[in-house]
């Protein structure tokens, strides 16, 4: 069934049809995909379902870091922003502290290579720069459903935060014993 849908999409992209025939072909493909999605409503891995998924996932475009002089008691930190594409991954990550996450991250990447993207940085407390990173999503990839920040601090604590789906631009403020996130622009 998956090959059939891929063939339909392929043909629609390659065959230059003009006028009403094109409209009919697109309407037919959308109708068939809608029926397929309705039949497999509980199936999260539907290729057509993800292809025509509503726009409404994570809006994150840029991350700016504000590194305080006393960050992590003047030590270095590891920062991971995890862009998540599946609800079950989000649920598992929300159960972890930053320490647990950093102990398991390599195995987690091996177990779920196409279900999340990890953006990683390391900063020292003496760095006096304010990095601004533009987030780029893979072309043709699914719409991300969530984003979580994990930061490895020496002090005890969760050191984990969820980025709200409507936040486009954020600043992560790296402080002495923890961090905080400030939204500087959001999606309407």
C-alpha cells in the first residue's frame, strides 16, 4: 500500500498535466490520502498522513545563548536541544533528568535515528560571546511535535525544559546552578 501512494505522489510530481485534469488528479490523490488516513487513524507512521499533516508543530527558528560569568559555578556545560518527531519519544525524554539523558543519549540516538534530531553545543563560563544559532530542519522530514533542552550542570536538579511549540526565537540563559529560557518571538 505504501508503494502505491509513493507512486501516486511521484506521478503527480513528474507528469505535467494542465487545466482541469490536473485539478482532478490532485483532488483524487488528496481524497485517496484522506481515506487512507481515516482507515489508519491510529497508525502514526502513515507516509501520506505525515506528508499532508497540518502545519502546527514546533516553530523554533533561532536560539541565542546568554552565558553568565558564574555559569555552572564557572565550569563548562553541554547543551542539547532535542527536536522530536514522535510522541512516545517525547514521553520517554520527559521522564529523564539531564544526567540520565546524557548517560543514555548515544544509545537513544541508535534506537531512534529518524525520530529526533539532536543539536549539541558546549560552552565554558569564560566565553564572552553570545552565540545565535539558526535552526534548520531536514527537507522532506516530518513536522516536529516538540523540542526539549537538556543541559549538563554539575549541580543537582532536572536541568531540562520544554520549548513551547509557538516559540520561534528563544534565549537560553546559562546561570550559576541552572538555566532558564526566555521567548523573544512567537508564532501567531
